[in-house]
């Protein structure tokens, strides 16, 4: 049996503050699970064609994975807004803007660029695609500008479109976070809710090009600001209060809200209007409820959620090609049985590969001192090299 302590030590994240909000990592797990489920559904068709209630159910349940990215945007708004909210609302140390952007470069850029280099290697070397066609898109993806230049998702790694949106918000977040300096909770939260509402109805007010709206911050700011609203309540109320009354009611409310999200998505009615509010209520239930908080704080859930960046970068690449390995494994069972069996195997493959990438590539980059350590290592090797040559002379 795998030792949970070994799991938590080996696969745990390193944060700049030294603390981890387990519920957030649990919600990261939910988001990445939904995204994988969606892309699995789009890239595979195990067994016989779907036919029947259970087949219909698994297809529609997996389609709700489209909201996984929006949930990630809400989490990003929460995480990026948290240090600013703690400063303005709880008197914590001010955020160094220099350290804020340096953290982005040292923490997230190396895994991201390496992923695109690997994708480029597959495209140019293994698939023998033309550098003339794919070279410029690769460069545009590295600089988070593929969607803006080509008006479509990256042809190098399609999932990076959301990371381009993330970087746009990352740049604006310190400015937007000034909202937390407003002393009145009513005015502050009212302003956030008003801007959320504005960006929800924005497509109806302006003649927006669909790519400009869907593939940029313009179409997603409401989700990031929902994270801001969550962090406001978290810092002012939830983080400070040890006792949480009515926790069982929060659990029931959270499950009902989750069901509401599912129904709204399946019916495809008013999704863009209702989703931010329902997601906010569900996230609040995870922080406040007993059972939901316990589930989303489970070590296995939080560990996988903590690796979500590595998983997000590589899951599509793995899922799109996993059928080469698993395509033969079609059992004489209904579609939904094969669907579940294939998904479990896909998920295990993703966890094994991405877990290794996390441990050896992403986790070392979480240490803010890694550039200095790497520089010191090269200098030490250079001194050894020079000393060896001096001795030979």
C-alpha cells in the first residue's frame, strides 16, 4: 500500500508563502478532471456507437468538462488576488510587484516553454511537418500571442489558449486588485459584482468578433473576478472564523448548486448568465461545508490537484495519442462500460507521465531560489573545469 506521507512529500507543491489552501488544490483537481473528461470524449470512441440512456448519460456528463477551464479561471482569480486582499483587508505585508512577476517567470515559464519545445519536436522531427508552416505559430505560442495573431487555438498545443488568457489577467491583476483597498465591504463587493455582470452581458452590447471574445480576457474576465469575490469573503470572513456554523446545510447547498450547474449546462440555457454565480456558491460551500471540505481536502485529491499545471500541459497530447495503445482494448460490453474503462486507463497514463514531469521539472521550478542555485552550480562546474585544465598545464 502506498504511504500517504510519501505521496504528500514527493508530490506536494512548494508555494511562495509556504502555506497551501487544501480546498483550492481540491478544486483544481475537479477542474483538471473535467477538462480531461471532455478531451477524452472528443478524442475517443471506444466500442460500439452509443445507444441507450446510460450511453447518453456518460456523453453528456463528460460534455460538462467544458466548464473546467472556467473553473480554473476562477481559481486563478482567487490565487492571484489572495496576497493583495490579505494586504489591503488583513494588514499583511505589501506585495512586491517585482517579485510577483519574477515568480511568474521562474515558476511557470520553464515547464511551459519545455512543453512547447517537446510539441515542436514531435511536429517537426517525428511527424515531419514543415517548419515553414509551424515555426511561426510555435514562436507565437511561446510568447502567448497565438490566439491574438492567428485568431484560433494554438496548432502546437491547443490547450495553451487558456494560458494566453491567464497571462493577460496576470499582467492586469495587480492593477485590478486595487479594488481591495476600498474599505467598505458593500461598495467593494458591489463593484466586483457589477463588473462581473457587465462582462457577462458584454457580447450583447458590442459587435465582438467571436475569436476576440472567446480567446481573450475580454470573454473571461467575469470568471477571474468571481475569484476576486471569493477571496474577499475568504480573507474577511472564512479564513478568520474558526467555527463554521450550519456546515451540514452548506454541504446540502453545495450539492444542490453542483446539480444546478449540471442541469444548466445540459439544458444549455442561460449558461453564461448563471454559471459565475452558481460556481461562486459551490466554491463557498467547499470552504464552509463539512463533507465537501473534507472531500476536497483529501490528500489524494489535493495531490493530483497540485499537479494540475503539468497535467494540463500534457493531458491533451497523451489523450489524443493514447488510442494507439488502448484502441485494441474494446470489451464486449455496452458503450458506457468501455467509455469508463478506457477513461480510467487514460487517467492512469496521464497521472504516471505528468506525475514524473511534475517531480522532475515543475516542482523544482516552484523554488524561487532555483535560478540562483542553477547559476551557482554552473559556476562551480566551471571552476572545477578550469582547475583541471590548470593542473594539466
